[in-house]
C-alpha cells in the first residue's frame, strides 16, 4: 500500500512538470496560433474546437465517438463509446517550420500537451463497462497538419493515469489519431 501511495505521488509530480513545461519555455514567434479552429472529425465522428490563447499555446476541445471491440463470456461485441477530451497545447516548432518554408496554417506543427479525457459507457450496451471508462489525464507529444483543401491530420501519443469507474486506477498509454475537415478559412 505504501509503495502504491509513493508511486502515485511521483506520478503526480511528473504530470505537474508536464503541465507547467509550456509556461517555462521561452520562445517568441513571429507567427501565432490560429485564433479559432473548428473541424469535423471523419475517422472518429465528432467535432474539435481549438482556441488560440497565446502565440504558441491553444486550448483544444473534442467530442468524438470511439470504436472498438470487447470480449465478454466468449462473445465478441462491437462498442461505440462517446468521449470528451481537452488539451492544453504548446506548439514548439513554428519558427523552425517557417524557416524551412513550411506552413503553420491552421496550427500545423508539433506540440506537447496536457491531456484530459473522459470516456462514457458504451452506447446500447449495459453489460460491458471498460476498465478505461472514466477520466484519463497525462502528457502527450503530437503533431497536426492541415492541407490547403482543408483536410486535417492529427496524432498524439503519451502516457496517462486512468481513474476508472470500476475503481481500478492505472497508468496506460494515450493514443489518438484523427482525420478531419477544417470548417472556415
């Protein structure tokens, strides 16, 4: 028990460092994040809204539908679970992209972020509740690219801590890949 408490305290320290890291990075960019970015997600149906906060930081909010399979009593079941996610993103490579002649349009670039997700119970399935349902928070590294036609690719990966509805708290990977279409200019 004491080891679990020590482990949890250490994890909180690392998550706090990841959360604060963007505030300690000193970088002034000539270009800035797009003030408002709204996209419709195609791969995981849903919506994303990204609000520019400073020249290099944004607040990104998603509501999507996640798909998967579950095995229960030797029966495989298709699942569709709604989830909500918020990310505080720091874009670290805008100047480098500009110097190489690459676009930073619609926040195209690499980022690190503090991520918090909440997965709800699967739709139409009262039998299966995933151990991942509930709140997951952690740090991620990612990138996004928006093409001239409006198609947006976004991916991020990291490590998170899950506070499950089933009381089984654990460290787990955070993986996300979306294909979407940016609405507006």
